[in-house]
């Protein structure tokens, strides 16, 4: 397995003492900490799961890593760079390296664009390849995610949820990223479709040497595909480590409860 094309560091992502505070209430006088002194490291070329209940800070974490939510304090390093300290030109180059797939497969696609145009969009923005060859590359990308070129001229409303999510994955891969942030990518899909999309993510991660950050509230899904787990609760990281160790010998009471819930799931 390859380990990415960056600066050779063992970790693709490093956060140190990161906090994010939101203002709420009348006149924004009440402060809520969505992330509270979070420190973690995400290794290159692996799938790391971020798990926790709703409101634990998982999605805020993804926004911080995507450069969409500046922390109130702490340091963020993604592929050896601070996304909040880059010039506009350097930011565009960095943004190409870090792509995302979100939960709502329909809202992630412009309903007015054909599938081919959606997949080509990143190629056009970053001027990847010759314009005449981008349609061929879009067809190749759809093939990578299990869709044939007939889908190029279709629009999102004619696709199923699973097909749309495959398109979103193809679009994310179009610009050849090193990091893929998958934020609840299968939670809105039927179980059989979930399994297909999870298998697809695992295959592409191995084939391309991607670093995948897989965010989910479903510990059974994280257990199935992740090399490492980061457990979050109320904006804090309460435990992290190799998947087997965290699940078989949890150290924090919250992780123990999550493991207990997992044991109660039907086989």
C-alpha cells in the first residue's frame, strides 16, 4: 500500500489543543464549546474512524480539517501545512489535496448539472488535464466507483441514494486527493447499499493509498472498516487507538458503554 504523496511524515493530520467556540443565545452572550482542547494524530494511508453521539463534535472536527471553521485556539496541521495560514494561491493547491464526502448525497450535487459535469467540475477548477480529455477522465472515474458512462448525461434526481453517493466519491477522487474526509457517508442509505458503499471506500483506499477519516455515530460500521478509532464525547477526545484495542480493552467509561451497545446488536 502506498502512503500518499506529501512530505513523508507518518501522520497526515495533527491537532494540538484545538478548541472551537460557538456563540449562542440572546446577543450571542452564551458560549458553547463544540471542540474542547482536542489533540489527535491521524496516520497516513489508513482509515481512522471518528465515533461519538450526536453533538460530540465530529462534524465540527471535519469542518476544522477542511478549513471551514477556524479554531479559537490550538494548532492544526494537515499534510504538513496549517490550512489557516496559507495564501489564497497556496490554499487552492492545499484544498485539492483534502476532499470530502458528506451524508446527504442529494444536497451535495447540483440538481441542474449532469453527472458528467459534476465530476468534471473539480478538473475544470484546478485545470487538471486537457479540456478535451476531462470527459474521458470523468467516465473513467465513474467506472472506478461502479457506474458506467451512461450515467454521464443523467441528472441527480434520476439516481438512487447509493448511486448519488458513488458519484460524490468519484467527484472527490477526481482531483487526486491525499486525504478523504467521509462525514456520515452511509447513514442515510439502506443497509444493503451501505455495505456496497463501505466496500467501495475500502477498495479505493487500498488502491489509491488514501488517508481516510471516517466520521460516524455507528460503532459497528467503524469497527468493520477502520484501522484506528477516535472516540469523542461532548467536544473532547476521550479515547483513541487501534480499533481492536479500543473495542476489546476500552479505558474510558463512555467507550465501555459504546462497546456494550455494540455487543447487543444482532449478528
